[in-house]
């Protein structure tokens, strides 16, 4: 199969595997196929009959040079290179004919495209066949009737052995090709599974992102300009701070006044009882010293106990009343704060602030989701990932078709071993026939050489026919149609018409 790889000119690069072309780029590329411009380069590869890949390159760095697998070759023109190496009569007109418009019968259109095989190759094949026939006639004319029968049998054996050997060689060649194709299919399936898992996880994130965007839009039309919202927030905060500071100061001052008043009253109450107690003790002592009457002491003791009890009771009730007053003061301050607190009153801008807060929260979440999407996509675009998946699926289809074709064109393992045994038996019979025949050695060498040449020419013809069927096709489509899966061997190069 023939595949264009890249085209470089004037600093621009077209990768035919990953990129689609514009009509302008396609025309530039076709013009360079006919006459490679300065500082331009064209790369392509060709799959040989044995499954190996040959890489070709044309470069114009002042002089046009051609390379095959990095080794210089004599051709310096694309069309001459195709003719001399692949035996196809490719012309600029035939290349133009391979630019086709997308339609419902596109498969049939592409399958009818063909590139003529070089007439020189066809003539050489005919000449080789004539040479073989002529040599055979010369050999037969030099043999007796008995030897002619043996020679006829030898000719049949050689024909049969050639056919069997081709099948054996095809099986051995296709075996390695099948292994390589199977390896490629496994790799592509692994890549496909990885990309699908990535797309599934990203798909959920994209769905979440779209939902968040809808929510943001639903709140965005309810709020005004962001600068105005921020200005209202600042004004409200300043108002709240000033109000809270004023009420706190008044509450503190009121608490201090109440505390001072309570302390002065408490001190006044407490100062009377100790004085009375002191006077009672002093009078009792003086009265007893003058009268030496124990009744005076009894009265003094009783009155002292009464005064002390009164002091203790008054002290207990003073503490209780002080705590009660403090609680009442706090309750008053709280009530004052609640009555004067602007937050307790209905704010006409409250819903605006709520909507703004929701938008900010949703935007933060939206940014986090976007970052996760980019992280999961490894910096790629979601559409490019989809394109990559489509390309991998196309490659799998192509590889599976190769595998099917190889299986159809080669024998099975059981048939291979049968053919090997049959070939060994025929070789023994051929040796016996050749031993009994007296053939002119020069004529026999001519026959062997002519048969070898014919085989090489037929291989070239088969190779040319295969390339003719699989040569690239340029499919022109509108920009609305981005992907096309055509199950043919051709390289389909997408060309966007607008």
C-alpha cells in the first residue's frame, strides 16, 4: 500500500495522518509533486508484498534528491520514481482524477479508480514467456521420443513445484506479517480502551460543567454589575461595623454606671452594721465595768449575735441582688443590640448578595471542573481526542482487513506441512528425471534464467496491481462533515472545501 506521510514547504508542515487539507494546500501539494519547489520535502512509504515497509523521501535543498530508507537513489522526480520503482504510469492528470467529491456512492467511485501498469513491464513479461517457450522447443527438438515424454513430465513437475513453493513462501512470509498485524491490533485496542475510558470520565465532567454553566446563567441575570455589588457590600459592612461599635460603647458605659451605683449602695449598707456592732460592744463593756452586773453582759452578747446575724444576712442578699442586676443589665444590652441591629431588619439587597455569593461559588466549582477536564485530557482538546479515537478505529479496521486478506491468500498450517511433504516427494522425482535426461546444459541454463526472470516480473506486476488499487484518494467534503469511515485499503486524505 502507498501512503503519503508529510509535506513541508515554506515553513509549513502537513501531516497526512493527522491533518486534513484545504483546497489551497492540496493544490500546492500536487504542484510540488510535478515540480518540487526549493526548500520543500515530500515523504511517503510503500508496503512491499512481503509486508515490509520502505520509506521514501524527496528533498529540494538547491538540487532535488531522492532517498529510499535513507539511502540515495537516482530518481529526482516523483512521477519518474513511481514509474521506475513501482511500474505505474502515474501522471498529474491521473492524480487530479483521484480528487473525488463525497457522495453516497463514494465506495464504488473509489473502487473504479485505477492507475495503468507500465507497458514496459507488460512487454517484458510477454518477452520472458516467449523466451521460455522458445528454449523449451529447442530442448525438445534435441531429445528422442522417450526423452521427450520424460521432459514433458519434468516440465509438469517444475510447474507444480513452483506453485507449491510459492504457497510455502507465502505462508512463511504471511506468518510473520500476521504476528506483526496481531501485535498492532492489540496495541490499537489497548489505545482505544484507554481513550474510551478517558472520554467516559471526561464526558461526566463535561456534563457537570454544562450543568454548572446553566446554573451560573440562571443567577447571572438576577444580579447587577459586579462592581456595584461589591460597592453595596462595602457600604453594608461599614454601616454594620459603625452600628455595632456605637451600641457596644453605650452598653459598656451603662454597665459601668450601674456597677458603680451598686457598689456605692452596697458599701453604704455594709458600713452601718459594723459601726453598730462596735458601739454595742463598747457600751456593753463600759456598762459592765460600772455595774458589775452579768445581765449587762448577757444583753451585750445577745445584741452582738443579733447584729452579726443581720450583717451576714444583709451580705448574702446584697450579693444575690448584685448578680440579678448584672443579668438584667446584660439582657437590656442584648435587647438594645437586637432592636438596633441592621441585620435583624429586612435588607432590600439581601437577595442580590445571596445571588452574587451563589455565582461566585458556582464559578469556583466550574473552574475546578475545567481544571480536572484539562488534566484528564492531558492538555488535548476533547474533539481532537474523538478524532484520535476515530483514527485508531480506522486503523483497527485496516489491520483486520489485512489479516483477513493474508488468511484468505495463504494456506493453513496443516496445508503447509502437506505442501512441504509433497514438495519433497516431487523434488526426488525431478532429480530422477533430470538424471536420466541428456539436456544441453546451456539450453537448460537459459530456461532456468528465463523462468527466474519471469517470476521476478510477475512479482513486480502483482506489486504494481496492489499499489494501483490502494493508491491515496483525496476526498473533498464540506466543513460540516468531519469524519468518514470508508472500509477500503486506500489512504483517504480529507480535503475541506470551505
